[in-house]
């Protein structure tokens, strides 16, 4: 217990009776301490508010990062699909050419077969003509 300069005691109490200047000084100390404590609490509350604001921004940024990652993944799939679509288009174009070539080859085979048949017929006719001329005695250059 702090000892004060003047400690007159009341008639029925053990507590010292303080004069006005001591009471004023104690009140000033308490008020100063309370003001500092209040200032510290206000400062802490401001920091707390700032931290809550920062946490809200952080949460928003995390959500944005998740969306960004999803969009990047989707973009990669889109790029792959575009690449695949180009290949598909090329393959369809190639298949169309292949079909045309098969059709042309079939016509070519038919023409070749027809040409051989005509050549065979011409050859047979020539042989026949040659034989005929030999029997008739009308070989060219003869009478």
C-alpha cells in the first residue's frame, strides 16, 4: 500500500483520508492511464478492421485465382479442340480426295479394260485381214 504524506484517518475507518490535491493527482493518473488504454484499444480496433478488410480481399483474390485457373484449363482444352478440328477438316478433305481418286481409278480400270478389248479386236481384225489377203492373193503390191 502506498504511503501518502498526509494520512489522517477517519474516525471509524482504517483507510486514509486524502486531500483534494491527492485525489486530483490520482484521478489524473487514472484518466491518463485510461486514455492511453483507450487509444491502444482504438489502434487495435483499427488494425483489426484493416486485417478483416485484408482477409476479405485475400478471400476474393483466392476465388479469382481459382476462376483464373479454371479459365486457363478451359482455354487449353479449347486450343486442343481447335487443333483437333483443323486435323479433322484436313482428314475430311483428304478422304474426299481419296474417294475421288478411287472413283477415277475405277474409271481408269474400265477404260484400260475397254482399250485392251479394242486392241484385241483390232489385232484380231488385222490378223484376219492379213490371213484373208494371203488367201485371196491380194497382198499389197501384188496384182
